[in-house]
C-alpha cells in the first residue's frame, strides 16, 4: 500500500462511488466523498470520509467543492464517477434532457477536472480516473443519449491523457459492464417515462422485460469496480483503460470484430 493520499470522488452517495470511497478509506486514503445526497453518505463520514455536497451541473457547487479540497492540501487523485442514464428513444427524449445528460456525464466532469488540474500540475503529478462504461464502445437501442455521452467521454479522456502526461498526470478510463447497482432503476424509469408508450413502446417493453428477467443476474456488485479503481490509482504505470468485469472485455471485443450489419442483426434478435 502506498503512503496515505488524498482523493476526491464524485457520485459517492451510492453504487460505484460509495464502494470506491469505502474501499479507499480502508486502504488508508484521505477521502472526500461528494454527491448531492449528503445524507446517504453519513456511514462514510462515520468511517472517516469528509463529505461534500456537490451538484456537477452547477458551477458554484463545483467551485466550492474544489476550493474546499484544495484548501486542505495536496490532491493526489480525482475519481469522476457521477453519472446517470437518460434512456429512451432518441426521438422521444427531450433535447433539454439530452443536454442535461451531457452536463452530468461529460461537462460537469470536465469542469471539475479543469478546477483541479492547476494544483496537480503544480504538485508534479496526480491521477484522474474517469468512470465511463462499455456503453462508450457499444451502442444499444433506447440508450442513444447515454451512449453518446459515454462515447464523448472516451474521446475526451484520451485527449486529456495525452495532454497531461508531460506534467506527470495519469488519466485512466474505467469501463464497467453489467454491474449490480441502482443505476438500472433510474435508467428504466426514464425509459418508461419517455418511450414506454407510442411507436417505441413494444421495443421498450421487451428491453424492460429482459432487464427484469435477470440481465445482470450473476453480475458482480460495485465492489468489483472499486477494486479496479484502487488498482488504477496505485499502479506505477496504469493502463489507459480497464474494462470490468471480464464479460465487459468480451462484449467490447465482440463489437470490434462484428461488422455493423451483423451487430445490428444480433441486437434485433436480443431485443425482439
């Protein structure tokens, strides 16, 4: 284990962010856990985390959170985990909601990164871990705006990694596949809200039935992703991206190998 270091984790009120904060606390890190739902992070506070109320779509909130962390001393790592899925057919999802999807999954992340980069440069290094998804490599129907935000995050992170390497800053993408978190519930609520009725209703019904029938049955919990985050933070030479679990790597490989027509056929078979 490395010497105690400081990390800021967004989206720490549940799922991957909560699990990562919990694990890093056990590993001796100083953890700033940030989220809108502060009350859900109280157990982390009891374990030693320092809580921050953070809305990644609000400039003042981003500035306040960054200032609070940077005023306390060095910041060794930033884990950009906050995100959600604005699911629904691309025709149905209002553009205001699509813009919010990008504000949360990309622009808020990018703004917080801008706020901490000067400190990391001044320190001579740091780690930035961006939580993407296999959705950044693989696209499914009724998730177009979510996939678009994650595809954009992949390109953003690649550029950031190459730009900041000269300053000793390492940028890593984590690409979770099927993981048991409450993320699915939010995505399915949005899916029903925007496309549960109308011309895309039958497709949405089939996709929802597949999820509820155990699409993620046997999938690991968020602790599996937290372990990879720890690996990416402490490895002397981390990889540019990590897919987790192993099934995620297979899905990404399959998409790379299959021509578009065959991939589309496979998806049509899967969702009816």
